[in-house]
C-alpha cells in the first residue's frame, strides 16, 4: 500500500510542479504583452500629440497669413 501512496504523491507533486510552471510562463507572457500594449499606446499618444501640434501650427500660420492679406 505504501508504494502506491508514494507513487500517487510523486505523481501529484509532478502534476503540481507542471501546473505551477505553466502558470509562471503564462504570467510572464501576460506581463510582456501588457508592457508591449503600454509601449504601443505611448507611441500612439506621441503620434497624436505631434499631429495635433502640427495641425495647430498650420492653423496658426493660416490665420496669421489671412490676417496679413
């Protein structure tokens, strides 16, 4: 009987370790994906800000140029 219990305990421990390893990998991948999403969002925000600044400068120039006419 003890041999079967030892085999079951080993099997349980191996299964537990496998599941914990899978959880660790999944957590690591989730962190990497989240970091990439943040980087993409920051990059997009910079693009939007730059475009808005360019449009504001064009509007300012256009308004100034019309005032000169």
